[in-house]
C-alpha cells in the first residue's frame, strides 16, 4: 500500500476525517486536503514520511508482531542498549533485518 493509499484509508476511518488525521500527524488540514485532491503545490515527501511513520505497519520478525514504521526505526537505529540483554538481542536482530531503515550515515535501506 502506498503512502497516499494509507492516508486515504486513515481519513476514511478517522471519526474527524481530514482534520483528525492532520492533527495526528502534525500537518495542516489544508495541506492534507490539497494532497488528497492532487493539488498540493510543493513536494510531498515530508507529508509522505509523516503518513508512513503514523500508519505504515511492518511485520517484525524478532517480535513476531506488527509494529509501526516509527517503532521499527526506533529499535533499529538507536545505539546498542548495553544495559538490557533482552533489548540487546532485539537490537542485534534489527541490525540484519531487511526492514531496517536507512540511517543518517547513508546506510542502505533494504525493505
């Protein structure tokens, strides 16, 4: 599912529609309305990233459950958690996971 399809689905399912989703992801209602109408005058990559962070789901092989893209990124890109063996196992699993997002160092994204 594309980010735009995720956005359309979120708007359809949210009880406050566009306004509710805009508030959830931290963009203006007007911006979302323009994006959905195909009339947004600027690049949409910032909005796309916010939509994916909020609504995209990834099947985490380590946890055996579905998590958000933001949760996945948070686990995978944090520094090694040396104070918890459980968290360290999770972090190590993330380092070789095909879903691991790219980091600021330019590491490849494999998903």
